[in-house]
C-alpha cells in the first residue's frame, strides 16, 4: 500500500494524531502500561520493534475486539501490517479484529466471569472503560491511549435541516432536542444511552445545558427531555440509521415510525452519506454549546497475563495509527485524527457546513458523576420508577454535618428534595420514617403512600404532598435506630405492591447501626430478605449509610441480599448522586 495524504492536508500537520485523552483515561492507565509503552518507544528507536523486515519467525497472534464503527479501519490496518511485514521483536504481527458492541464487552469485563479471549479492546468511548471500573470483580484493563475521535451531533434529512435554517442558524442541544420532540413535525431518534456512548454523551450534555439555562427547574427540564426522547429510542447504534425514511416518498417521510433526525457521531453520518443516494444524505448540526466526542481508547486486557511478545505486539499495532498510513486509513473511514484541526473534507462528507461550530468540543466534557447521574435518570425515565423511601429519624440525625451549619436531617431533606425534582409525574414514590417505637411497638410509620407523583388529591399533586412530607421530617427526641424490623416490613410492603413494567426499589437512609435490642437479628433479616427476593420481580434495596457512625458493611450485606447495593456518604448532600448511581447500577444488572 502506498502512502497518500489525508482528504484535507491540514490533518497531517501534527506528528501525533491521537486526540488528547480526558483526565479520566490518563488516570486509569496503569503503571504497567506506562512502563511497557516507554520500553516500546525505546525499542523502536533501538530497532527491536521494526517498522518492517523479514517474517522468518512465526507471527505473534493478536486478538482485538472493537466497536463496530472502528472495526473496518482496524482490519484494514491489520491487513496493511501483514502486507508491509511489520514486525515486533522480529516477529510479524497477525492481528485478528472482531466487531462487538462496546456495551456488551463492558458488561462482560465488568462481571469478571471467565478469561477474556482477546488481548486488546477498542470501544468507541472511554465511557465504557469507566463502566468496567464499577465492577467489584472486573477484569483488569489498561488504557494505553486513544487512536481517533468523532464528535457527536444531530444528523437530519435535508428537508428537516432546511426547515430549521441549516446551516446558517445554530442551535444548542436543548433547542435541538425540543425541536425534535414536540409533536411529529420533526421526529428525533436516539440510540439507548444505556447501550450507546453517542446517546449517553448527548443526553448528559443536554441535561447539563438544560440545568445551566433552567436554573432550579433544570433537573425537571432534563428529565422531560429524556422522557420525550425515550419514545423514539432504538436498542443500539447499529439500528438507529435504519429508522430513517428510506426514500423521499410522502409515505416514508410521513410515517410515524420513521425519523427525520438522529443523534449520532460525525463518523456515523460520514459512513451513511458515503453509501446513501443524494436525497437520503444527512446534513449535520454541530450544537453551539459544544459537541461531546467519542474517543476510541486503545485498551489492553489482562495485560499481566500476556507474554512479552504479545504485549509488545499490541503496542506496536497501536503505533501504526501514529504514522501517515494509519492516519490515512482512519480519515478514509470518517474519523478525526487531530481534534484540534479537523479536516474540512471529512466534515463536508459527513454533512457539515460552515458556520456550524464543528471545531468546538463541549467546554466541559461530562464528568463521571454526571454520566452516572444521567444513566440513573435515564433508567427511571424510560421505565418509570416505583420507589419506597425509608428515612432514619433517630435522635442522632440532629448532629451537625462537619463544615456545615446544618444537621444531618436538614441536609438529607435538601438532598431528597433535589432528587425528587429529577423524577417525572409517571414515577411513584412513597415515604416512611423510622426510629424506635414510633407507632405503638413498631419502629416505623408511613408518612406518604407510594403513589404516582402526578396523581391529584384535592387541589394538590402527590409530588406536592411528598415534597411537604420531606420538608417536615424531624429527628425523634430520644429515638434510636430501629433498622432491622423497619427494613423487613418495608421490603415486604414493596414486594407485595410490585409494579410490572417499572423500576421497583426500596431506598433506605440511615446514620447508624441497628439499636433496637428487641428486633430480629441481622442474620435473620438477611435470610428472610434472600427468601423474599425474586429475580423475576426484582426489588433491590438501595441502602445508604450517612455519616461516620453508620455501618457500611451492615447496609451492604442487607442490600446485597436483594440484589441491591450499599453505599456510604460522609455528607448527606451526596445522597442525590448516590441514589441515581445506584439506580443506574441496579437497572443495568436487571438488564
């Protein structure tokens, strides 16, 4: 294969095409990768990792699993490595590339079950690398760098783009989402954010922008946008383009199931336009509040088990995407090789036109916390949630939170009210409080039944009543922590009122260990919870230990008996984020 220039000569100006990795990728890179990468560079300079040469020795086999969009480019590079007889330590490298959806590989690696049968994983986004890191027994993965990038935007059929003033008029993410979710005038499709990095990054950016513009109402607006998008969601990126109108006929473009606009990457639009007829090509909006990007991290899998030959071959293959041929291959498949100086030729082929701000990435890429909160919100938005909330009202909740002039109860209430704003009217939420002997011999009492937030009673909604109940929570003078009996009673109630088609869960907040000497034992509680739990009708407990006196091990054991999760927060202000994170984790486990 000869050497050719990029479609836009500006794309060849810098010697290292790999986009700057976000701090998350850099932070996750292990010492092993850094050492081997440094050794590999020195070896290249010393001639041990040749850029060509004899293949007299047996080739080193390298198995790569990659996101479907980037797999063709990796296969072409693998073919070129064979044609050019590229070697590592005198061995040719035989690279075999398998396309697999990133979310599937992330779930597999996160579970830690079995030994992965591949050496390198190239997902489309660092989002999936972070998901693997959430697993308790995950396989070891070591990000070594990023080989390409592609910003996420909104592609539209020409008639829809023209109606919005493309390309002269620019829009923010919330504006585009609103235009595509109001009625059937412009139907906007998105891939499931739980399975698509493009969908997740776009939804997180929409939410952050809506909150910035909407102030206190931002959470509600973000949830409303997610709810509207959920009605036109496809299972994966691979199915999304299939929802576009197939031709220019009125029947196709007017069909309610056909989309006129899609949230997708620049590379996906490029690939679509390369094979579509002129009337079916997409125009691409690059939102003015910045485009998040897919960043294609090159990741070693269980590198500690690799032989030296395999690990060096893996790094040698990665270096191919730093030379002219590697960059050309990526560019020909629609990927950016220099995010700071994008190719105008590539952008035009993807459907972009000036003055769309296609060179701008989001000023602040979504953080891990924002992505977790977005996934939690998506889970409860798509399914709707049925949550029973149980709050500790023992005397110890009067204690001040360090660094704040507020009690644990006051900060807890504020965090619960903030969380409430993120739920829609279709979600059902109830409230119990507990201490000791609140209702006769019982340690608990129901303050608000678990009902749909939009239900009305008199002139007020259940949301209004629940908000008032949260605000009125007060520590009980002399009250201790009656955790075990309360948990069992609340779980039995949640199981007996299970709602099909919703995300059911029991949320328990406590700042201490069980203090009721007359209650059941921990072992008895756990045994009964295990017996009551049902995989076909899951009701995970999300147990949150608040403050230094709370027993994290205790809440973990209780929660895990139901397939849920236990957490500890030093500051009750963290409760909102923890609830959304826990919902996201429980939702993905149920899937």
